C-alpha cells in the first residue's frame, strides 16, 4: 500500500476546499528576502497592493489586511462595528455560520439564530419577514456566509440586500466570502454589503495567513460608536497606517509578495474567466457525483457552490474511512465532513489554481476509492464528468 503524502512519488492531490493548491508562481514570489516593513520600498509596494484589491472585492472602499486566519476577520468585523448586547440576525447554513455565531456569542452579542438543515442557503423570505417585524430596528447587523464551505451551499447575497431594502431596515450587512472570493461572482458595492470578510487560502491561491476586511462608509461610521473591546484587530490604527503604506505592527511581508503575484495571475486570466472556470469544473464534479448515484449535500439548485461539492455517503458507510483509503492509496486529501456532517460526507475542493486534468485525476481517485472502500455506487461518474469537460472544452 502506498504511503501518504511526502513519501509518495509525484504530487500530493490537495482536494480539500482550502487551503488550496499554491501555484509555483506564487511560491516563487514568496521566496524572496524580507525587507524593512517600515522602509520606503515596503511603503511603495503596499500602497500599490492596496489599490489592486478593490476590483476583486467589487468596492472602491477601504480594504484592510490582517496577518491572521479568516476567523480573525470574523472577530474584527464584529468588534469594529458593534457593541456588547447588540442584536444580530444569522441563519444556520452549516458549520461556518455556526462558528461565526459562536464568535458573536463569545463577544457578547444577542444573536437571533435561525436554525437550518445544512442543505439550503439562507431563506431570504424568512429574513425579510423578521426584518419587517423588527419595527424598533433592534437588529444591528445581518451576518451571512456567502458560501458555507461545510455544505457547499451558496446564499444569495444580492437577494438579501433587496430584502433588507424592501423591509427598509438599516442593519449592517456583513458577508463572509472566505470560500467564494476570487472563485464566484461577488461585488461589495454592487450588493450593498457593509463588511466583506475574506482570507488568503482559497480562491486567492495563497498559503493560509492573511485575512481581509472590506469596509463600507456605513461600516466605518459604525466603527466610531462601536464599543466592543478591540486592539490587534482595531480598524482605526490599521487604516491610519495603511494611508502611508504601513501597518501598525509587523505585516506578513512574504505573504504580501505572494498576494501581489496572485493578483497578477487573476488579472491575467480575467476575473470573469476565473469564475467561468470554477463554474465549469464544479458542474463536471456534480455530474460525476450524480453518475456515481451519490447525493450532493446542497439541495438548492441555485445554491450549488463552485468552489466545493459536499457529497453524502450512503447510510451505513463511513465517509472518513473512505477518505483514509483514498489518502493511503492515491495520496489525495479530500475534505472531511464537519460538525453534524462528520462521517456522513466528504467534500471535493475545486477552488483556486485548478484545471481539467487535475479534476479528472481527483475524480478518478474518488471512483477507485469508492470501490476499494466498498461504498455502494454506480460506475460512470468519471465518464459523465469527462464528457462534460470535452463538450465544453476550449
Ligand atoms: N468561513 C468560511 C466560509 C470558511 O471556509 C472558513 C475556513 O475554512 C472560515 C470561515 C474560517 O477561516 P479560518 O480557518 O481561516 O480561520
């Protein structure tokens, strides 16, 4: 039996939904000497970098970069705009909505938590009704996960904005785009989002370690009165330092080099093409899953994720045993089932620096693994995916 990872010849297949594969160009860009982060060379570099982020977020507002994982930007979004005891509205779309809720609870917010079955996006009609009922405007923010990576389910942020407008509700709209930015269409300004949260390790094709926050004018105004304690993640000192190309503390210099290169790669391909590529590879993946006779976790056809497909394994099978067999035999990592989905599903990441033959290899490993693990399935998933890739090639 082959040994996992480093000891196997050839490349490891990293098919988790982030961290995604880091392209060689980005790795090479990171592999440079660190420079003085308080010197003129750094300032010039950082100022250029800040300017290049806007189109990706679809905003002309400020975007800050924290040396942190995405969870830090969750905390920052809350701490900078809200005060202890403030009421917020959240929908349970999966594990990541749940974890963000936990951050809000720990900070001391009053969370209205609308339970869900982890197979659908946010129920926008329900949200609108709740906002209409909130005549006193006690709800200070709606917090939504655009693409819940645990279930491969996308919520319609544009429709959420419309619902908030129809209800004439002034709450802030905060959106987690950690597994959708740079892989699915998103526009902070176009959709009237106040705070956009993102991270480096998925569509941006970077290693983990950078978190981003897009901040609208309305969010900036909320910052002036928000009383949640904050220090490391405070927007004020960050924005003041960023004006001159600096950070209030030591930035992750080499990850910023990588970011610069990743932005160049995204611009070279063109964002629309990046989105189309993700859409096509995701559709091929879904055809494979259906071909195997397995069930896609997401039950909203309009809500299928283009960065991750979560696949339910049949009753009585252990999805983690399947993942283990695939890792040991084919040197491929698939995403585990998270939270209540543990043991019940595996997740195929198709995000970032990824192409047709990488997908073909990944799906082959899964089909072989299903047989080896004795998971009941039909043959033909790969053929369905390859037929689709062939039909839509070029
Ligand atoms: N939100 C989403 C949608 C995620 O997918 C993740 C991580 O995968 C997080 C938040 C948490 O980010 P991090 O693990 O970088 O702290």
